[in-house]
């Protein structure tokens, strides 16, 4: 698309230069009559003498610049002060005594949508960065590019135990989870994956809310200042805030269920390559290769999950399920030595996903478009900055 546009611009400019040279040539040879004879050449001569001269542009350029500046200013003010449109607090009813709802909520919050994983202090010296059990949900870590997240800026995660959320109503929590608008009607940044959670089935969203209200209350106010880069902040404001639930009743096949689970488990955040402003490149869905610096040294790269030979083509359903379940073994979440392989893939949370759900995810991944993208899992140095010749593969 861009290629075509550039192509036409080049042709157009080349044509202008050719015509100009022809006109010059005719004039030098005293062939003014030939020019006068052709309507087209007369027209072009007029264009060249009037508009394609510095005299003309000298006057126009400052005006054009001013117009561009004013338009940019208006766009900025519009986005900064009118977006996003704040949705009303939904009126919802949750039965907090419903034990099956609480059970579902625990499953989702701990093992699928992994709220507790982001919202707890994490032990980055252990494989897959397990969260610190007795600080569960009390918030803390900075999500920042320095720490390995792809998030553009720095953002800390608030305390989501009842010690902090006690004053929030269920409706306010529902709105925050699904649209990223907090209790005071303010925008929170998209490091919190509310875009993914906007697809939660309403009963699942309620189950999560019911469950986090039962977390042991821990008094903790993570001290941190959220800094989000200028353009990302503007982008964050333009994200539509409507809730787009995928209803569990509408999930007919294993592929449908797998798609739902992959969405609410945020697999795309780490496994789909990004375009400008960290937006998912959907033409390369889940094809991996994102680089994350590890606090213990080295770099880990997310795997290609598409059914390509450079991805999961040779994996059977059994291999896939076993891989997740292998992290339940004692010793699988070991202490890593510096500069050796570690992963921020939250294996220690996902390992308790049910076999049925893992099989559904497998079915969905198998249905994806295969994308060729060989990935070296662990490198000592950043591959982004390295030439392939001195790449070190320690795994
Ligand atoms: C990828 C990490 C991540 C995951 C997963 C995540 N959150 Fe968050 N959450 C954040 C960040 C970061 C913020 C703060 C954003 C800001 O300050 O602008 C946040 C904010 C919140 C807040 C606002 C609290 C306050 O005091 O303002 C609540 C409530 C919350 N998350 C609940 C949840 C729940 C429930 C889940 C699981 C369904 C979840 N989060 C999953 C990163 C995450
Ligand atoms: C926070 C980032 C992150 C999230 C979220 C994440 N992954 Fe990963 N994943 C990685 C990284 C990094 C690796 C490579 C290192 C490793 O194998 O642990 C990886 C590896 C894998 C592998 C191993 C592939 C192989 O060749 O060994 C599978 C399978 C996988 N992820 C599936 C998933 C699925 C399914 C989800 C969502 C339920 C998911 N991941 C969510 C970061 C993530």
C-alpha cells in the first residue's frame, strides 16, 4: 500500500523533471513557437513559472507549517481532554456466597487471567518469576521496559486485596476490569490488560471480582509513579472503552474456547509481535520472537506458537499439555544462576489450568496461520543489537 504510494510519487516527480527539462531545451533552441502551439506545454510552462518556484513556496511554507501546528494542537487537546468517553458504572449483582462462582473466580484470577501474578511482588531469581505467596495481590512491581516488560514507560501495580479495594463497589470494579476506568472516572494505563478483559464473559468477570474480595487483606501501598510515554498515553486514551463480552454459551468448538482463553490469559501480549505504539501485528499473530531482558542477566525470547515448522508444528496435544503440567513438579521452579536461562512466561500460574482448557488452547493454536519465525530462546546479549555471527545460544 505505502509502496504503491511511494512508487506513484516517484513517477510523478520524474515526469515533472522530464517536462521541465524538455521546456528548457525548447527555449534554449528558440522553439517558443512549439511551446505556444501545444496547450499542454503552455499549461506546464505556466505551472512551472508560477508555482514551482521558491518565490511561491516562500510565502506558502510558513502558512502550511502554521496550519499543521494548529491541527496537531487541536488533535492533542481533543484527545487529552475529551477521550476516552467514560462509560457509566454498570449495575450488577454478585452473589458473594456462591461457592461455585468463587471457585471459578479463583481459577481465573490465579491460573488464567493471572491477576495475582502482576499484582504481587515477584521472585525474579526463580524460574518463571513466581509471585511471593504471602504478599499475594498486594501490588508492587514496576512493569517497565527496564524490567523486561514491553510496556512503554513505567507503571506499578496497585494493591488488589480488600485492604485497598474495600471502598470500591462491585460495579466500579467491573468497569475498571473491562474498560480501564477507575472508581473516580479516571483513565488507567493499558499495562493493565483491560482490552483483553473487556472480552470476559460477564459471569466470569463477576467470578473474578467475587474472588479477589476474599484475598487475605494486606496493607501495602506500592510507592511508585506511573510514567507513560507521550504517544502511548495519547494512544491509551483513544482505545474504545466499550465492553465486548464473549459469552461462554457462544463457544461451540474447542477452537472457540481456546480463542477465548488465549484472549483472557493475555498470551498475545508476549507472543504477538508489535507494530508502532506496541500495537499487536495481527498479520503475525502469536508468532513470537519478542525480546525480554532478564533481571538475572541475559535475554529471553517468546516462542513461536503458530503451527509452522519454526513453531509448534511438531507438537502433539499430549506434548503441549505435558509441557504446562511439568511445572507442577517440585523442582521445576528452581533458583536460577545469574546469566542463565530464565523465563517470564508465567508457567507457575498456568500449570494449574485444566487439561480441557489446555487442549482447547492447543486446538486454537493449531488453527492459526503458520508463520515462519525461528526463535532463539535465550541469549546472553540482546539479539536486537547483535549481528547473527556473535550470537550466543546458551540453551
Ligand atoms: C500485565 C499485568 C496485569 C495483569 C495481568 C492484571 N493487572 Fe490489574 N493493573 C495492572 C497495572 C499496571 C495497573 C495500574 C495501571 C495504572 O496505574 O494506570 C492495574 C490496575 C488494577 C486495578 C486498579 C486498582 C487501583 O487502586 O486503582 C485493579 C482493581 C486491578 N488492576 C485488578 C486486576 C484484576 C482483577 C486482574 C485479573 C483479572 C488484573 N488486574 C490483571 C497490571 C495488571
Ligand atoms: C509475560 C509474557 C508471556 C505470557 C503472558 C505468555 N508467554 Fe508463553 N512464553 C514466553 C516466553 C518468554 C517464552 C520462551 C521461554 C520459555 O520457554 O519459557 C514462552 C514460551 C512458551 C511456550 C514454549 C514453547 C517452546 O517451544 O518451548 C509455550 C507453549 C507458550 N509460551 C505458550 C503460551 C500460552 C498458551 C500463553 C497464554 C496462556 C502464554 N504462553 C503466555 C512469554 C509469555
